[in-house]
C-alpha cells in the first residue's frame, strides 16, 4: 500500500457517495494549487491523466 492510499481511502469513505462534476473538481484543484503551489506539477499531471483516460480507446477505433 502506498502512503497516498490512506488519503484516497479517506476520500472514498467520507465522500464516496457524492456525485460531482468535472467543473467542480477542476475548481477544487485550482484552489488547492493556489493554497499549495508546491503541488502544481503533480496536480497538473493528475488532471492531464484524468483528461486523457479514454485516449487509448479512441486510438483503437
């Protein structure tokens, strides 16, 4: 188990039943980076990864 799994598990436990939009998520990520600029690169990488999840499926068609 990675250390980050604890945070992911807490997120799932506390908010797993909620539904959110990607617009809401993007705003939360912007706020997080504004408050924690040292995390700009990891947040950018996560956002890019999430945005491109379906790219492999599109290439197969």
